[in-house]
């Protein structure tokens, strides 16, 4: 059983959903990224997505784009992503990478999978990679024991959901709405139905992302999903803080609120 599977199994045994946090590598700085994430893990985050900064982030809303641009200006490279993955793995939480496909393909598919495994990473989320184009990636991740996570959306047909779920390992990422990332006042009402459609074709955990920003929203999503994914809200907490220390405190407080929410759900 993979580290990610163990985490979902432990959450399920606890009668709750898992809380998954996202933060770009090298943000809020290359020095502060891992300590901030460690504070989030200490306050209830179960697993962490490290974003690989990319210059053309099609799915990212303005909050995450701002953080990614800051990381890129600071010179963050894939070696730094691997460093942050290693730091997250050191906290005991499963560490995944969230990346668009182009940087992985340019870096070298086998090389990326090999280095991620060596850094203690356990999975990769590829929002713009389709199963039809994933042959080399499937081969590399199988070889190096890396979980693959693909996305489905409310607009996905049943046949498409089945195809995507069959290509996934780790979990299936259910995007709660079409469009870019960002906090929202509510999560789409179509999301519970999407989760049920995914569960009809796979036994993998189904995790919901895009829009969750409060403990109440996390509780709602946790009532029907296996995992709650939060990104923009953490990034915003750090962007709004006047100092890295205050940012870490704000992110930790948000993690505690969301952790209470998933336990309530």
C-alpha cells in the first residue's frame, strides 16, 4: 500500500475525509516554503500538493498566478521543487507534485519520475494531461511507484469519467466547477453528483478541489467526498500576511479550521 493510500485509509478509519493542501514550490520564499507547510501539517493537513511553477498556468486563478510568478522570479526550478517535496516528506505527510505536462515532458518523463521517487514524493497531479497521451507517463510512474492523478469535471461524460478513473492511481481529482482555481462563496451544487458518478466506476478515493476556502465548505464537501483539496485560500493567507512569520501563523490557523471542518463533515 502506498503512503497516499495509507493516508486515505487512516482518514476513513477515523470516519472523515482527508485534508489536502496546495502550495507552489518556493513560495512564499525558497526558505519559508517547507516551514510553512510543516506548520500546516502540524495543524491537520493530511497530504500536500507542491505546485511546479510554470509560466503558462491555464487553470490557475489570479491568486495562485501571483504566487507562481513570485516563485518564478525568485528562480525556482525543478531541483527546488524536488527539495520542497523532500522537505514535505520529512514531515510525514504524503507529498505530491501538481504540474502541467509541458515542464515534465521537457525535463524528461523518466528523469522526473525517478527524481521524484528519490525525493520521497508519492504522486503527481497533471491537470492538462489526457489518458490518451499518457502512455510514457504511465510507464514511468509504474516503474518508479508514483501515483497518477487525473481530473474529471461536471461536464465529463460517463465514458470519459470511466476512462480517466481507469488511468488514475492514488485518487481521482473531481474539479467542482469548470474554470480556473480560486476561493468561492460556495462549491458547485453539481459536485456531489460528480463524486457519485466517479464512485460508480472506481474504488479509488475521490477528492474535490477548486473553491473550498472555509471550515464550513470543507465540512460540506467532506460529507460526500474522500478528500478535500484547498489551494487558493492558503496562498491568499500568505499573500495577505505582512511577514513570513505571520503568514505561517495564518496558514496554520486556516489548516486548523479546515481540519475541524473535515472532521465535522
